[in-house]
C-alpha cells in the first residue's frame, strides 16, 4: 500500500563547461580512449574550474529548475544536499545554498551517502513530507570529484567528473510520486572505496592512500553486481511492482559494465536503462539526477512512467526507490 504524500514537481541540472575527454587523459596517464570506453563506457567528463565548488554547482542546478518550471523556492522549508565533496566541513553546502538563494525559513542539511546519496536524499525527503514535518523540500545531488582526484592514478582519474542535479519534493496527498524504497549498508567493506580526512585508519588498518579518492575497483564491482540485484528484488517484492511494470531503470552511473551486469541479473532490459556516464563520467551523487534529466530532455521519460532508481557506492551503501514520474 502506498502511503506517500510527497510528489516530485520539478527538476534542474548543471554541469561545468570544461570537458575532459579520453584523448586528454592519454596525455596525463598511461591509458587510451579505446581502453577506457571498452571497460567503462565513458567518453568524457565535465571538470569544475578552480574557483567553482559544489555549492556553485548546486545553486546553478536549482536556478535551472526554477527557470524551466517557473518554480519559486522562497517557501522551501528544508534543503538536503547530497554530496561527499562539500566546500567546507562547515558551513554545509546546504547552508551556502540557502544564503545564495535567500530562502528565509528553512532547515538545511548535507547528506553523505556517496554515490547512493541522491536516492538516500529522496528517501529522507519523502519521509519528511509524508510525516507532515515539511511541505517543500529541495533535494540536490552535486559533486566536484575532480578536486579529490589523483591525476596520476589511472584507475580512478578516468572515471569521475563533476556536476549536479536538483528536484523539488512537495506535499501532494492525491498524486504522490513515491511507491517504495529499499536501503542497505556494508560498512565492513568501506576500505574498498574511501577518501581520507581526519583519520587514515579504518577498522584498525592503515589506509595506503591519503587525501585522494581511492578504490579497489574489482571488489567494488563484485559487491555492486551482487548486492544491487538483491536489493532490486527486495524492492520489487516490497512494492508489488514487477520488472515488466518498470518503464525505465535509472541506476547510478558508475560504469557501463556494472550497469549491464545488474540489468542481466535483475532481468531488466539494458535498452530501458538511462545513464549519464558517457559524457559526464561518474559524478557520484549527481549521476541519477543527471540521468533523469537526460531522459526528460530526450523525451523518453514521460508523465506517469514508473522509474526504478538505484544508487550504490562508498560506505559501502546502496539505496533504491520506485517512483511514478509526475512532471
């Protein structure tokens, strides 16, 4: 039974202008275009300018939302920014967004669930609105991963890019968007994808890379292609939705090979998967809103379509939600 009282009413996105192509990367590390495309599906990614940070990207995504849908954010009463690349430890990115947009009466919090961040953010926003605690929530997924990349490490620098997306989640008891969600965590595996901060030890072990994003790609791949299909099964069972009812699958755009494997194991058609990695790379918490907007702009995602969103990554965390597109 659907008890949600929350509806997605608008979407907006922004990516930096600077492009980093596979050909550019050939000049930085020992790699080539064919190798990158074959293993990841990525052709290029966007890179923030030195003076451009996650708050700037977040604000521009919201401004895009406002312009396209003629929406005001003056009455937003909660801002949730999903990111693991904040401008500062404090103030939060959400507080910087509040200040720039001049929203007077709102809560503001940053949510760090890495690449699962946006689906976690939607889960939280739906809960807040459905519980009656908030009426209008701005959910933003934005990252500037280029600022924590080691461009001598070809295993990571070829993957990540910068960008952001935002949605409005508003109270609507008659036409809710949210059908159900499923979340999970495998913190013991956190050492396979991390970025150090105050500590360089995890579960009693000293971490070999400090100050930059580091990952064991093989282990993350194994975890994702095993965990996400199980999560999708649990989500479908919980909601009573069948795979044949799903119009579009919108996974985290980590790597095309991971998406293909998840689709195969979940009996979801890769032709019905929408991803943003080809020209934006892995933008962590921003991949799903960028993919959603791509589907909308290209005319594939239409009102009343059922969408299965699934984020997964650092933590290791994962979160899926099924929504009915209502814009």
